[in-house]
C-alpha cells in the first residue's frame, strides 16, 4: 500500500542556498494494506517531511515511493485524491460553520453525495449539535475532530495522521484515539506520526523508529525482545542463593539473577520453559508466591535506540 525505496529529501538552506540539510535519508519501508503504522522520532527527525513527500505535497530529492499503486512524482494528482491527510496544525475557515467547512472540502474532492458524507462524519465525531456554529468558536479538540472528518470525507484508502492528539486534553485525545481504532477495524491503512509512545503501542500494528533514517521497524513486542529479550520474575517467600544456579542450569535459560526475594530469569520462550523451572524450584523447597513477566515499555525501547544511534555517530 505504501512502499519507499531509498527515499531522501535534501533542503537548500542559507541566504544563497548553498548549504544543504538532509531531512530524510534513504528511507526504505513497506506499510501493508489495513495496517496502522506508527512513525516515531524526535522533533526535527524528518517525520513530517516524509508525510509531505508521501502525500505528494513536496518532491523527493532521491529515491522512489508509491502510495495506493501510484508513483510519487508521476501520479501526484491521483495520490492526493486517494489519501487523507491530517496535519499537525490543520487550518480551517474560522468564520464558517463546521458544516460549511466540510461541504467545501467535499466538493473539492468531488464527493458524490456531499450532504450525506458531511452529515455522516459530523455524527460519527460527535459534532452534529455544533454543525452550524462557526469553527472559530470551537475548542482545539473539536477542531481536531473536524480536521479528522475533513480528511475522511472522500473515503480515502490511506490516511496520514501527523501528531493527531498533540495538545489535546485527555477527553478529546481519547475521542480521536477511539476513532482511529474504529478506522483500524474498518481495514483502513493508517500512517501515523506521534510523540505519544503509549498511544503508539496501543494503536499501531508496527512502528518505525526514525531519525533522518530508519533505525528500526517491527511490532512493539518484537522490538522489546530484540533489545531486552524476555524476562520472567519468580516472586518467592524467601530466596536461597543456590536456586540461582539451579535455575540457570535449566534448558532454555539464558541468564538468572537474584533481586531481593525474586529470581529474574531471561528466557527464549517462557510459555514453554516456565513449567520446568517451576517444578525445579518447588522440588528444591521454594515457596513461589506468583510469577510475572518483566515488560519494558515502548518508551524505553525508543530512547535506547535513539541513544545508541547518537553514540554511533
């Protein structure tokens, strides 16, 4: 659905534009149909520049990209007609009503039944009661919901969301997240940039960690395992130091350490290896209170990868 190969963007900067700034370098990526893909990176990493290239708002300096089978730089009109875009700071006609704002954009996109499309999304995003009010009177959360509606009026196959919940209060952010989940269930392909890593973990099938170039791409769980492996914590009533060696000798155990009255065990496949460890501990006289898996957050993975990239430069 979205394919890039060596996609790059270099800007000319300075008074005489003799200096160059590389915003995106050699991005090769594939986003599958029906996937919610999170594009994660710090400010200035090139995320928005990437979105602008993929939506044919700016041209790449090098590389290739296609969206919905249309080639960036060749089929730009078709791309713009078949994608939806929510920018970080969407502009609206503030003196016009919400209904009129959406009607204008529906007509620009040649939506067959303008009124039906406008009414559908006003209702879905809980804006129906305010449809005749000027957008200038809306809160930021209401404007963001209206912008989401605008991006969906022409029923695009691919939706680009650039920081969709930035600056929203918790209730408005939840409304937008819930709506993204609904779109995901409909099978839409969503390419989303965000700083909210908890949001990315909940919504995204896969994430890419990006800083001018792609540092890693996979599911959040696979990225966690890549960096930290899987660790199971055995909470004990009391710890015998000999049990560390006992557990370390079990098949599949990569490492074991004692932390207070707990055993922290690194495993390849806990579901398969845990039962043997439990049996060995019980036979040795251990009183196991409960067992849990130590999970690293996506934020920890993200910061570790960015830190590693900085050290490597």
